[in-house]
């Protein structure tokens, strides 16, 4: 499946969305604003810690994990936000995981999914997410802007994910404040940390930037630290013998 990874997922996602009903809006869960937190804590490379049981590239990663215990460990050890996979078919995630985790932690939670429709945004917010993911590669720029404005209009923050220069420029054009650089090519699924380094030369003053995927060691973190506000780490934390130690290793001092 690797060569056609994104189109395959989006086809499946369109089928899922067609089955969804538009939920009534519940109150927004209260947590600090992630953008403000990153702007106010630039002395350290902050961590978005991900709860992820499996992935298309690696297969099963940690199927037996207690997701709430894992999330609480992340929070207790200084993660700035918790990312929760909600895609069921390819990542063995679930919306209920987001709901359970969001009800047990005080920090922001990110709904990590392939979002293509307003119905998914409302469901994520109702499940406790304070931040949603929009992937530039998955949407036309017009649709990206619509969904971005819809989400921010509901009080959500949006992590806009890019993995090449045209996508980064699109994120800048729509006014994204939180921008992710995914080191994983969503077509081939190969990872290359140089993606982050190359695109960092095009960063602007206002937004905060997050390096995602392929970061598993202190050396990786040190490599991106000068240019990024935070890193998104999933596999390295889900497979760590000691999660607390792993967070401390990656949350490096930028001073």
C-alpha cells in the first residue's frame, strides 16, 4: 500500500464521513492555548507526545498499552500536548481514546486524523480535543482554508501539517499559527529529518513550528531544536522502556 498511502486513506475517509451525522456542539474543553504555551516556553524544545497503537508503516507498535496511563505519564513528565490517533482502520485508533484521554488530562489534546469535513471537526471537539490536525496534502487550498476557519471559529486551534515548500507556503497563506513539518513523505512513507532542516529556512516570525516523525533520539532532537518550537513524537515514546526518561531525553534545553 505504501506507494498510494494518502489517496487510499482519503478514499476510505470519504466513505466514513458519508456515514457520519453532524453532532450537536458540546462545550469546548478548557486547556491552555497551545500556541501561547509554545511562545511562552521557548527555552526548551517542547514535546507533543503521541498515543499510537499501530501505524501503516510499522504495523502494531504497542497494542496492549493502557492509553490513559500512557497519557498521564506524558502529562506528568512535561509534555506540552498529547496527540491521539483516532483513525481506526490504518492506525488502530479510536475517537473513544481521545474522549478517555481528554477527560483525564488538563493539557491540550490533538485529534490526529485525516480530517476532510466539518463533521469530523465537531466530533473531535466534542470528544475533548482542543487542537485538530489539517494536512495540506489531503485538501485543496480552498478547502483547507474553509476547514481552518471553521475550526478556529469553534475555538479550536489547528496544527497545519506540511511536508514540502509549496505546502508550507499554503499554510502561511491561510494564516496558520501552528505549522507542522512532517519528515515522513505521505506518498512513499519514507522519513528524512532533512525535510525539517530544509524547510526551516522558509519560516516566518509569527507562527510556531513543529517537527514531526522520525525523531527518536536526543541527537535527532538536538538537530531540529535550533529551528523548531516543538517536536511530535509517537513511536519512540510508545516503545520506550521508560517513558519519563525518554521525554526528558528529548525535551532538550535550548538556552
